[in-house]
C-alpha cells in the first residue's frame, strides 16, 4: 500500500486510479492501520506543504491537532465497522507550522476484506465556506430561535435554540412545514409593524404543549429563491408578567372602586344624619328666630330700644344657624332646589365680579369659557354657591397670592373616563374646572374633603361645610365631582354636569323677605308636630287676621277638617310628621275639602320631592326656618293663585 502516487504509462485499472488521484484537485492521502501516512498526492503537498518523500512513512499525528489525536483511533474503529465519515470541519498542520482549516471526508481502505487503513479527502475551507461557517456560528450564538423557511413553506435552516424551543432535533425540523409549528402561521411577507393588541403567536412543541412566542420576520433573496427568516423569542415569562400586572391592576382598580363606594356610602350615611339633624335644628331655629322677632316688635312699640337690640342680635344669630342648616341640607341633598335649563357660562359671567371682590386683589382670577355650550339643568343659585365656596377655599389656600382659574368646556364621557367613578354615566357633559396655585392637599385630606365639619383650618376660621355643600349640590344635580391636588402644586376641582336639549330659561323670583302688600283673610288649618312651632304659627296667623285651626298630626287635622262647619281655605302642613306624612295628609284633605289650597312647610323636603330634588308637580313649599314675612307672603301667594 506504499508509494507516492508516482508516474506510470500503464493503462490498467490500477494505473488509471493512480492517475486520477494524482490529478485530483482535492488533497488525498491514505493512513495505515498503524497511523502512518502511506500515500500522498500532489494536491495534498500543495495544501499542507509536505512533499510526499518527507511525509510518507511518518505518523499521521504529525499533521493532527494534539487535542484531536485520540479521535483518530475512534474514527478507525468506526471505519472498521463500515462507517463513512462525511465531510466535517477540522484543522491540519502545514509544514511551516500553520494550522489550516479544512473539511475532511474519511472512508475505510480494504483489500480482500481486511482493513488496511483509511483514505482521507481534504479541501481547504474557502471564503464562502468561512462566511457560511461564521453565519452558522452567529445563528448558534443568537439567544433566540432562528428558522429559515423556503417558498414551499418548509424549514431549510434552524439553530440550536430552535431545537430547544420546539423540542425537536435539527434533522427533525428541517423539511417540516412551518404551519405545523406556529399558529397563526408565518405570514408571506413581514407585517408593517407590531400590533400591541394582537394575541401572541403559539409555538407547538414536540410534546404537544404550546409556548407563547414573539416572531420577527424578514425576507432574504437567495439563488434557490426567497427565504423567510424568522427570529422566534419565547415570551412565556413576559406573558406571565403581563398577566400578573393585569391581575394587580384589576385588584387595584377593584380596591379603588371599593374605596370609592365606601366613601360614597360614608358620605350618604353622613348625609342622612345631617339631614335629620338639620330638620330638628330648623324647627328650633324657626321658634328662636320668630320669638326674637316678636320680642323685637313689642320692644320697639314700647320704646325699649335696648331690648329690641338684644332681640335683633338673637335674630341674626338664628339666621347664621339657618345658613348652616341650609348647608347641611345641601350636602345631604335634602334641600329644595329650583332647577332650570341654563347656560353655565352665564352663571360664571354673572358671578365673576363678585368672586374678584371675594378673593382679594392679591389673587389673579382668570375665566376661560368655551362658546356655544349645551345647557345643563341646575339651580343657578346653587351653582353660585358652588363657585363661591370653591373660590373662598382657593383663596384660603393662597395666603400670599396666586392664580385662580375657572374654565368651562363640553366633553363626551366614555367608558374609560367613567371607569372608577360609580356614579358617573357615559354621555355628554359640561365640565366646570376650578384650579388654584395654592398649597395643595395631601391624600388623607382629599379623602375626607367632602365630609361635613371636616376642616384643616384653625378653629373659628371655617365650618367645614363649604366643600360638603359643593358635593351635595353637584351630586343632587346628577353630576360628578373630582379633586386632583399635589402639595405645593395647587388643587383642581373638576365638576361634570349632564347636558339637556332644553333651551335656557329665565330665572324665577326668589322668596321675598318683604311683608305681603295686601292681606287676604282666610281660614287656615295649620298642622305641625313641634309644640313650640305650633305656638309660633298660631301667633303669626292670628296676628295677620287669619282664622286659625291648629293640629299636632295628620289624623287630628283630618278630624278638625271634617268637624269644622265653615270653609277652610288653606292647609298649612309640615312635611315630616309622625303617623302621617304631610303629602298623605294633603291627599286625604283634598277629598274632604276639594277647593282648599295646600302649602307645605319643611326644612327636610325629601318626602315631597320628585327626581333630582325638584318639587313634585302641584307642590308649593315654604322652607324652614322661615320668618313671619316669608310665611305670610307664601300664604298670600297660594291664596291668590287660581
């Protein structure tokens, strides 16, 4: 088996094989069973620099990397078993000491069934092969799975990460239809951009499980056609994190909704308490104020000016108490309102000058109203009260000056805007925004800002009813109220009022404090469960020349109405009474005295109110605590109607 593949002119088969080996472009050499080089062709000499005379007979380990010499023995064992080692990449030593990157193919060399050694065919790795090798190394180093898909939709390239992702060997992936591995399948061309709303693509693993993945695709033209190159990233942890984030957001939103609901329920409970307290206080204030008036009138007639002055002080103190109870009732949404369709810009413009005087010259007032606002349904006097309370609140937050801004704008409330606000419905609203550049509020103050009697002002400088009143007025009008504030950055109150298609109407006259211009005598059936207030009513009505029938409750009043032989012109009844409410009494009374008029009186008007706190049709009401003149004027107005 020796020789150098020397020259020969014989034309036999052996000589022809020898000539073919000598003329081959690939380096070819043989290695014997003892691992010595036994033949060496010219191409091997050109590749590795060893002349045949110098290398033949020497150990093949001379040209093999030291760390691969043991592999030679294992290869011989495989070749002895009949295996062929297809082309693989390795290194071989050049005569000058350099290591040459080559691809080798090895096959057993036999004669008469005996293994004599093996034949090696070697080729230097060229620039193209080096580039392909670098590309494959790059793909293997990539942290994500990579696949190349041909025009027929089948995989032609993959890397180790793809094997791990799909749970299949590379040979199992090559030739597979990409539609079997990804759903939805890989598109024919790259999408214009990522779709954040799209569901993640699923990779189907060999074991039947699926993995959420993110796919980035590009097109690569090749000699064999277009190649769709896809980088596939396992996003299992990202999806878990997103699911957890959504869960946490949902829990936070649920907690916020529960806190908002608890806050609303707390304010509702406080409102019920405040309404009941205000009802009782209104009766007491009505008694105090009117008896003070009686004293003042008698003292004035008798020339007792000092006593008359003292009585006047009592009257003024009672009026301050009445103002507080009205604020409580506004918070509790128990106050009588007289809403009408109105342009909120008109309300802001009409009160602007008064607000400038109220807040002082050290604060700049800026008013920005949007034109052509739709109308809202509200009591203009109550909206004035809202603006005044917010302006005063802002003034107190800016003791060294600042800026107060009032803005109006029409907005559309959608589901996203209404989220987290249980009382806010979708639809069209007018937004009234009042902002200041004051000290701001910490979260714990914002949480309790609308509670009655809660205040951060020093004792004697605030009642704690201003914002509570604003809350009651806005919610009673079907609106929504929100606070945004940061300490040192100011506060913004945002009020939303639902719009109406009705055109703005004129403002009705308020109750007059003046005495009635003429006195029509009538028979009045007065019904009041508070004994002291019954005495006040009796004295006022008799003093005005009316005939008076007095009852403490509904059943007693009906008995009087049935027993009285003369006419009864007017039923004057409290609204909230034991045994029978005033509205029920009025219904029974109308059956007994069809032509008589009815006037309700109450400081807690909810039982006779229709929706949105408006008076029910046909109901006339005088609000407690009333003065003598207010009561007589209301009676005269009812008697004169019809």
